[in-house]
């Protein structure tokens, strides 16, 4: 757990200079760290997780009070063989149960990659929450 926290802190320090509020936007391999950052006491502007999962989901809280209203965008292909689609769905359910402001998009037939519709949906999300 210490290594994940250290990675999250490092990632956070690299991303906070671009917005008034810090944000976390991560490619698939860093999605777990992006979602882990929801535990931070620092209010984040938004969190994006593509083809990922909530790490340490059995160690609450998975969302801090500071980030209870942080918009979260999760997206996952239903044919992902790297990070199972069921992990994405379970993460969405866990975040909903924690009363997080999360939306989840499924992309039929998509593997562990991206598709034009996912990128369009992500762009719409970012325009809305970071405007």
C-alpha cells in the first residue's frame, strides 16, 4: 500500500500545475493510481479511468470527503482481456456505493484499447467538468 500511496503522491505533484483545482487524468496503466487519488484530502477537479479498476477497494474509504463530489469518468471495453471488464463494472459499483459522482461507459467489442466513441465521450466529459 505504501508504494501505491507514494506513486499517487508523485503523480499528483506532476499534474496539479495545469488547473486551479488538481485533476487526475491517466492512461490505462495509471488508471489505478488515478482512482486511488480519490482518497486524497486534496479536492480534485476530475478523475478519469480508462480500462482500469479501483485498487485496494476493500480498504475504505475509497473516496475522501474532499472528493465526494469530484466528477469521475470510467470507460471500459467489454472484450478487454488485460483488465477484465468485470473489474471496471465492479469499480463503478463500488464508487456508486461510496456515493461518488461517477459515470461509466461500456464500449461493445472494444479490447484493452480506445475507440473514437470513447474519445468523444471523454472529450465531452472534460469539456463539461473542466470548463
